[in-house]
C-alpha cells in the first residue's frame, strides 16, 4: 500500500461524495484520474487490503436491530457450523476466534424481534448454545493511515 492508497482509504472513511459522478469528484479531490482511483480500489479489494467497500447503515435508526453472537463449535464440525451460520441472510459476517467461543458473528435484522428468532433458529440448526452479546454502548473507531 503506497501513499496514494492510504490517502484513498482515509478519504473514503471520512466522506463519500453524494453526486452524479462520485468517483470523478473523489479522484479530482485526490488529484488522480478516475480510472486510476477505480483500478486502485479494485486492487485493494482483490489483494485483501480492503475486505469490503460500501455504506454502513445504523440498523437501529432504521427500525432494525443487530447483535454480536458466538458459539462453541467442535473443531471437527467447525466448517459445517460456519456454513449453517452463514446460510442465514441475517448474518452479516463472522470471525473464527482462538477462544472457547470460536465462531463470532454479527446478526442484523429488520426488526428487533427478529434477532431472538434468528438466534433460536441458529441454535436449532447447529445444535449448539448461541451466546447473544448485544451492544451496551456504541463506540466509533476512526482508522486513519499516516501517509
């Protein structure tokens, strides 16, 4: 990752232009060409530097809900359990952890009541206890790279 990539990532975290040609506007702000910006974004996604590029929505403000959950998956069933969890459209993403609770995942639903229903369905399908860890307080972490 070079200084231009860092500047792209930092700029995108602060604000994304809402206009007819956002990439053109962003490229001009970064003093690079639009094609170069798009090529660099693709490369950052392809090489895993960025795992996702898109908007973040506050589910609660939209009337929905989210929670962090975890299970203790037996190692011999780990991939199967992860597959079951990932099959739920409410599961945004999951993480393998080096911990007794070794699969952690985020559930985002359209309504608060759907969180508990999804947790129960995952427990039924996996045969495991699902630990619900809803947020108590929200923190905003701003990751900025030094150029």
